């Protein structure tokens, strides 16, 4: 009977520690969630600014930008594969 009581006491201590850990992790997750929400708002704003800038360009500049980005992509791909 004493062993069962000791086991129950140990389980209680473990569950209390787990509860404390879960509370601290909840606080950390809420902090990450708040920061992520703020980052998403800023990212959406930046995305919209880029879209507006591209829409206001003439077609020749758009094609030049696309060509530049494509060449940059190829260079980065080459560097990634061969290093």
C-alpha cells in the first residue's frame, strides 16, 4: 500500500511539473504568435507595395526585371549546386 502511495505522490509531482512546463510553453507560444501576426502584416504591406510598383512599370521595364530575376535565380541555383 505504501508503494502505491509513493507512486501516486511521484505521479502527482510529475504532473505538477508538467503543468508548469505547459504554462510556460503556452506563454512562449502566445509571444511567437503575436510576433508572427505583426510580421505577417508587415510582409503583406511590403508585398502590396511591390505589386503596385510592378503594375506602374511599363512593359519593357517589366521584362527587364523578369530577365534580371531569372538570371539571378540561375546564378543562385548554380552556386547552390556546385558548392
